């Protein structure tokens, strides 16, 4: 079973936020038709060439898609887009402010003609307000939204290594589409969905914003730790690795101090009785945990933490994950076809009995232009004319069948 089989998504997208949304819709079985610029395509295609000549970002976010390459400034390209949209259940776009309306993708107009349509607009700052027309990328949204200021080390703010604003926005768009499809099943009505990167970042800043508003201070970045609990952090071990270990409540602190560290004096010390007091004396407790970890191997540290029912981890690098047993032993890596041959990708995180994830190829630019245009009623002569007039780009594999 593929839950979204029979749903057609047309997306005019680039970079990460919209492609992540549409890729997951494709994972769930939807047909995703990706409209790209006929010259170069989605600019994420050109970020790098690390995946056998393909971009690492593009490879990650664009399986399960058909690439239709059009010049949307050309009347014939806009006409083809309009025909595509007329057959879509969902339209997704993350174009620059104002561009969607210029290309005939104004949601009010589209839904006036087809009330059952679901439209998704992804922007930097949402609708209205003084920043409505500002461009925003992940780094800009995270900087403006405060998340960089609470990441990193004291005096050294940093952008999180994962593009959280892009991914979070894509996933809010995804969940909204799924809810809209559910509502449409009951009412027949579609929806107009808008999601701004800035709004996503500020929503996820909830803890820090509560402290700012009600306690009157800004959260300070503290590296691999948590401002909410202590002790909690990364500690070098005797064999040159790094243990991540911590407590989240008073009971765990007692087990850490007594069972793992062998320090009943710390467990009984009233200065560390509550989490608030432990956070105020974080450096003292980090020193105690660090001293213990430095005399044991990572395996010994993790065994001790496990025996005390405490959470623990190894501080891994991306290269450490490639053969991580929790991925390999559960068969999480799968081959995905691509223009450069098979590449490995991970299954979607949810594990659902009876669902068959769709893992179709990553498309070459314009790989599906001709066949999709045929579906829209274009003749081979018309398609050849569009290609020759630079209104569309047909991948050579399809072009030879129409010229």
C-alpha cells in the first residue's frame, strides 16, 4: 500500500525546503512532477559534484520525481505549466517573492478556478509584515530567528550543521498537505497553505523565547550540551573517543553520581539537589564527569551508563554513520537509481506495517519533459517546436523520439 497513490503533485521548486516536502510526498506514493528551469534546472543541481558527479543536496531531496524542463518566461512554457497545474491535486512552489503570481501560480486565482486544489507557498517570512518581500535562505532565517545565537560556544555563535529552517519548513508543508488531503476527502474543498522559514525557526525557539520573555535572559550557546539540564555534555574518553552522557531529572542524577561515578558525596550534596542548582554549577559537574570518563574507554563508559539506565551516545561523524549497525542491521540503506547509476539513500523514518515506500529514481534534467507534454495533449511536432524555440528542454533520451 502507498497512501498517496493517485495523487499528482506539481512543484516549481529549488534548493531544499520545497524539494524535501515533495520528496516525502513521493515517498508516500504521490506522483511528483518537478518543473525546472530549462537551463541548469533546480540550482541545487550545481551545488557540488560529490555524488558520482551529482550534487549531494539534490541527490538527497529529489528521488521519486519526474523532471519537466521549461522556460517559464516563454509563453509556450507558461502554457505547459498551466496545463500541468490543471491536472494537479497539489501545487508546491518556493519561488522568490512575487514570482509565483507572475507565472500564473497565484493561489487565489488557481483555487477560484478549482476549489479542490491544494496550493503550497513556501517563503522566507510568510504573508504580510515588513519582511514579506525579503528573500530568505536557511542561514538567513536561522540568524534572524535567533537559533544561530543559541548554537555553538560562548561568544562563538554557529549555524546548526543540519539546515533546520529548510527541513522544518518542508516538513510543516508536508504535514499541512496531508491534513488538507484528509479534509478534502470529507468536504471536497482544497486549501491554500503558506509556510515561512522565519515562522518555523521562531516556533522552534519556543524554549529560548519563554526564557527571554519570562526570565529576562538569553540562552547562551554551550556546545554539545543542553541549557535545560545538567550535567549533560560531551566528555573525552581514555581511548580517544567522545562520550555523550547526561541526566534529565533528579532520579537520573542520583544514579549517575552513585552508580556510575561512584560519588555518593556528590549525590548527597545539597548544592546539586535540584536541576536548577545543577545547571548553576554546570562547570563543577562537567569536571567531575569528565574526570571519570577520561579514565575509562568509551565501551566501559557506555556499559556503566547502561547499567544505571542512563541515556548515552558516541559523538559520531557523518563517516561513522555509513556503517552504523543500527542502520545496516535494520536494512535502512537502499539503492536509488539515478542518471549516474545507483546511489544509496535511507528509507523514510516512519515504520508502518503494510506501507510500501516509493523509491523511484532521481531524474536527469528534462528527463520526462517529452512524455509529460504528450500526456498533456501535445503532439510530437509541437514538443519538437517547443524544444527548438527554447521554451522547453527535452533530455536527449526523450528528444530523439520527437525530432
